[in-house]
């Protein structure tokens, strides 16, 4: 059986087989590069067709999330040499952003480090608050921090 196949193998047969596979593989790549948004019917792409984490906020139109409500909440903290405040979302809300505003006790006071992060911040956790901490080089009383959290709900 194998010897019969070997007798039928010619340079032309091998090259034509390679060409067929090349066209099939290249044709798929060509089609993927030529299909644009105008070629896709409205509402044809569903959530199940999109890989997790691939849609970014910049990809969405301003009215893409009409039922989404955003609220900014804040919390204040003070201390001697450091200050901390955790701004929390209400029940049913998710933290989607946040930040920290630092008020130095004196004009000459220098900040040694600043922390601004979602809370809880473990991998796989759903953030429901924003944590803000500031550490000063000196232990001057009166250092304050205001932490903001942007909370989303539907």
C-alpha cells in the first residue's frame, strides 16, 4: 500500500497539496483581516462571543450602560506621622475607582509614601471600598487624608 503511494508521489503532486493547504490557511487569515464592523449585523455579537476582560471602558459608548449609577463617597482620616481613611460603598455597590487627597499639617512637611488602592485588594475579590494612606517623614500632628471611592450600582 505504501509503496503504491510512493510511486504516485511526484514533485507536482506534493507542491499542489502544499498549495491547497496554504490557500486554506491563508484564506482564513485574509478573511479575518478583511471583516470590519460594517460587515457584522446589528446585535450579532453576544456576550458569549467576547473573551472575558477584553472590553474596556474606552470601548463603550457614553450611553452603553444606561442603567449604571455612579456615586462618589468619601471618608476622612488624620494622625500623627500618618493618616488613613477607607471610603466604603453602600451594600449592593461596587468600587470602580477612587483616589486620595492629602492635606499636609505644615508647608514644609514632606510625604514619604502614599497608598491608594481598592479594598479588599486580594486577587479575585470584589472591591467595595477604597483605601487611602499617607506617611510623612516627620510625626507632625494634624496630617489629614480624604479618600474618595466611585461606587457603581444598577
